[in-house]
C-alpha cells in the first residue's frame, strides 16, 4: 500500500504545483504582483546504508519571486511604482500594517491617500511646506487647500551678455516681468547703453500706461546707473553685492502698492550675472520671486514620493511624502488579499524611510509596476507538472492492475 501512497503524494504535489501556475497566470495583469515558485521535497520510508526506498514527495513549499516587474507609464496623477527594493506601507481597516508593491493610489472622500482597495497609504506630512522623512509614519491626508494669495516681487535677476565689440552709443534692451501687490504682472524694460570700453549705463523703465496719469507710448524711469567690466569680461562695478533698488514715484494704474524691487547684479556665489564678451548682446534668462494668485488645479505625486498640490499659477505646495519599507528577507513575508503582504514569523523588522535612501529603491511617479509573471516559464511549468500528474496517475493504474492479477491467482 505504500506504493499507492507514494504515487498519491506525487499527484497531490503536482496538483499543488498546477494550482500555483494557475494563480500566476491568473495574475498576469495584476499590478505589482509577484509570482510564486514551487519547491518539492522528497520523503523516505526506509533509509539505511543498504536500503533507500523513497516515500514520495514530502512537503510542497512555495517561495515568492520578488524580481522587478516592468514599469508601465500611466500618467495617472497619483500612480507610483517602486523601482528597486522596497514596499509601500499601508494600514487596513483593522489598523494592521501591510506592505505592497501596488502603487495604484487614489484619494478617498476624506482626502486620504489610499490603495485601490481602500487601505491607507503611510508617510510623513509636511509642516510649513517641508517634509522630514523620519520617525513614525501616519496616514497621508490632504488638508483643506486654499487659493494662493499674490506675492509681490521683491527681488529680480537678469542673466545677459553685452557685446564687447559694441560701439559707444550702441544699446541693448530686454524685458523682465514682475508681479505687483495685487498679483498683476508688470513688464519692466532694462536698457543698456555702451559708454566706452568695458563701460555701460543702464536704465530700468515701466510703460507710461501702467502708472496713474501716464500716457501710452511713453515710459517712466525707475532706476539708472553705470556698470563696468574687467579685462576678462567679468562685472566688477558696482562691486558685489551690487543691488539696485527699483521703485516708482507715481502710483500704479491698477491701484497696487508701490514697487519695491531689488535687482541683484550678482548671484549667491558673488559672480556677476551680466558679462561682456565678444558675442552679440543677448539675455539668457530672468528670475523674480513674485507669485500671481492661483487656484488649486489638482493633487499629484512626484518622483521620490512627494505629494504636492498644483496651482493655476504654476506653483506647487508640498503636502506629504510617501514612505518605503526595506525588508531584508522579503521571501519570508506572507501574501494576503488585495496584493499585499504581512510579516512572517522570521521576517526581519522592516526599515522605513524615504525612497532613494539606504537600500530602498526609487519611487517613479505616473507609473505602475506590472506583474513579473513570465508566460513562457509558466507554460513550460504547466507542461512539466501535467506530465508529472499523468505519470503518477499511471503508477496508480499499474499498481491496480498488479493487484487485480494477484487476486486472480487461484490456489
């Protein structure tokens, strides 16, 4: 009868293996799914130096294959994929902590960031627009967001080159847009005039129609002065920090407060933002710190897992950052429903931190990780396990025929 048990163990093992293959194939399109592999162990009824008789297949084990799945771009504002090691940390309705590679996130009616099945995504909330990705994690909840008020320009900068071969009297003009206290844009014009070798004058003007009582087609001067360059074309006059104050004596036409802007001729490292070399005069960039008013247009995840609010004025405000858990032995984790895992008895305590730190992978926004199931491998396994099942069935059939022959022997 032990022969029947041996063959039966083979049938059961092959059946289990076929179930694993079926589950893998069924989850080919499951986001972040990790395929399982079957491990067989033999068993012995008798094992001595002179006699070793196998007892069939012992315990049939499975292990999870945590190789990287392909990243698929979705452009979903809250979709995210882990590239490399790590798991998103979530909590279910019972308060249990779970781990997943499925970054198909969404926002629920309470403003909480959740998985597709409602588990709460964990991370760190921003304080005054700054996230500190350390310490305990919590539910990520989007607060009630207000429109952004305007912020008047207080500093501006202009990066440009003035032609070293310019003749005395040659001019170069470039505009720069700033923001007044009401959030309206105001266009200033900076005009440089060559006054000699390595020497230029400048004048900053505003259109007349933008001032109360002003006339279209005329300009009003906000500031003027002179700048100079050394033999290498570097700005040396005025000396660093070389700040020029721009203000208007006549009120703005829209009723905003008087402009009070510092034009910085040097950057934070003390390098002049204007040069003079033998190239055509041209501006390469402008910057200013004014902000026009803006309404919230949406919430989105950025690369690295930062959750931001997007405004109609092009500004962003940081809300939170999604956490990643690094697990030293992920194959010890136990799969549960909803494409999530819980810690097993031998799982090393996860290390939770920001993406891209320690051995944690990166979070890629606007993408999801597809299943790592390989169809060719699974179809090959399907054939192998089917043949194994048929072979063990044949053993049972053969044993049955032998028993029938034995019973037919008459004394």
